């Protein structure tokens, strides 16, 4: 991947992340494409061996778990039984959305920082 392609990929990731973060509900297809694209860029940045902190962070970064489900505590399980399963659905939906938004936001910030570091060099 050339430097120009890498900058285009950074811009693409920023656009996709902004689109996901602004949407009210989560589109799994967009999330999947975002996840694949970030992994592709992450591998490229790891192979470039940037400065220490960026390289270490990129090396440790894992893909977004697209099958993530938040765990229910004992209290939530009891509450779920009392509400005939309605609480679990709302809790898991909100928990998934929170997890995905945090992961997308973190990756957007990380890649924008890496893009800024490439400009300085």
C-alpha cells in the first residue's frame, strides 16, 4: 500500500466511523466493512513499524467482536425473569450499541492520531 493509498484509507475510515457514530441504529453491514478496513490498515501500519507507542498499540489492537453480547448479572437475570424476557432484550441491545460505538470511536481517534504522526515525518 502506497502512502497515497494509506491516506485515502485513513479518510475512508474517518468517513465510515462518522457515519456509524451518527446513525441512530447500528447497521451490521457497515460495521463489518469498517472492521475489515481497519484491520487492513492496522496490518499495514504494523508492517511500517511506526514510533514505539503507536506500533505497540496497533500491534495489540484486536478486531471488533461483531457477535458481542453483554453479560447479565444475577440481579439483571432476576429482573429479566420477572419481566418475562423483555429486560434482557433491551439491555443487550443497548449494551451492544454502547460497545460498538466505543470501539468505533476509539479506532477513529487512533487512526487519526497515526495519520497526524505520518504527516510530521
